[in-house]
């Protein structure tokens, strides 16, 4: 892969991380129940928000590992064990993130049967689908790279 392509993809990953972090910090101020709340009340009295921030750690770990994997590709270490480990970490983070999203969606179904939960469930299902797609892509990439690494003769 060309050097400029990997640098471009790394810039996109960094931009994704910055935009996600900014939205996570800005969005709670827009909620109707938080409109008149102080910063302490918004960030420390909402267990759902704390859960969302804790689960987002998996997302940022996956982004960091994607950045690392592209660094290895740029250094012509595409078939190295470090690249395989980064892809494996991305796969596990995506699967875990999907699991972390299933819990609140299930809570909405169980604890709030009469409420209008369509929006929250739709967003949750979209994020679960997106996480499963990322995990699948990472697993396929890992398998393909491992197969290619097994076919190439070692340099020893």
C-alpha cells in the first residue's frame, strides 16, 4: 500500500476519534432533561451516560489498534505478528462493544415496555450491526493476512 494512502487513512482514524470524543462531550448538554443541569449533574448523576462512556473505551482502543495496524502496513510489516495482534484486538473490541450495546437495548425492552423506545432501539440495532460488520472484516483480514504470511517463505 502506498505511503500516502496509509497516512490518509490514519488521518481519517484520528479525525473519527476527535469527532466522536467531541460529540460524546457535547451531546449530553442537548438532552431535554439536562437543558438546565450543571456539568456535575450531567456527567455524574446519569448512570446511562457513565455506562456509555465506559463502553466507548472499547471503541477508542479499536481505533488506536487500527492506527497501529496502518503504521505497520506503512513500514512494510503487513504480515508481522504485531499486525495480526492489532487486527485480533480490533475484532475482540468490536464484539465486546456489540455486547455492551445489547445490554441497554435489552433494558429498554424489559424495563420500559409501554414507552416509545423505537429511536433508542433503532440506534442500538444500527450500532450492533456496525460493530458486527467491523468484527467480521477484522476477522477476515486477519485470516487472509495469516494465510498469506504462512505462504511466504521466511527470511531466516
